[in-house]
């Protein structure tokens, strides 16, 4: 049975709902915190799913170079887990990446099995200098990062 929920590009009115959803997981320590202002700045990168009243899943496609993009800020509301919404969003972001002509898609995650289902493979973080020197260097966890780097060739 197909999910009644559809992915769509984020709209201006979604920023606070995205922030609220991401806050759930940043409070648990599994996502880095993102301010609502940061979400507004990157709103065009986000794909969302809503249930008619709130954002229930989201992720962003952050482009680093002509070849590489990242699946970032992937979150599904706890009340909607195990319904395929994460799969649906990652599949949409992969399609967007292919349409744009990107060659590689990366993710930093604690949920390796999820990304392995999408044919991502664990790699050494040093193979992602665009990420490390473009974003990670400014992270408060830079010296103690325990996220797993994963990569998929498109």
C-alpha cells in the first residue's frame, strides 16, 4: 500500500515546523542544532512531508561541488516512524541530485543501516574534504566527531 504522504519542496511557512522537528533530535544529541534563521537561509535545500497540520519529516540536499552533495538534517517525527517517510525523502533527494548532474551523495549519520539500504557505503571522513574543511571545521564537535561518513555514487 502506498503512503498517503507526499514529499514536496519546503515553503516559507514550513521553517518553524522544520526547526521544531529538528529540535526533537538535537535535544537527543543525534542531530546538530539548527536555528530557525539557519533554516530560513537554507530553506530551498529542504524537502518535507506534512500531515496537513505539521511537518512530520524533512531533509536537505546541501551541494558542496559540481560532483558532491550531502543528505543533511534528515528527521522523521517520532509518531510517524516506520512508515517509510525517511526512505521517501532520501529517494526524492537522490532523484534531485541525479537531475542536477551530481555524481556523489554523502551523509554523516548514526543510523548506518538506514543508509546502507539506500546503497550508501561507510567511508573514511578524510575522503570528504569538501565537508570536513567546509562545514565540520566550524562544528563544536570537530575534534570529537563520532558520526559515520557514508557515500553513494549516483
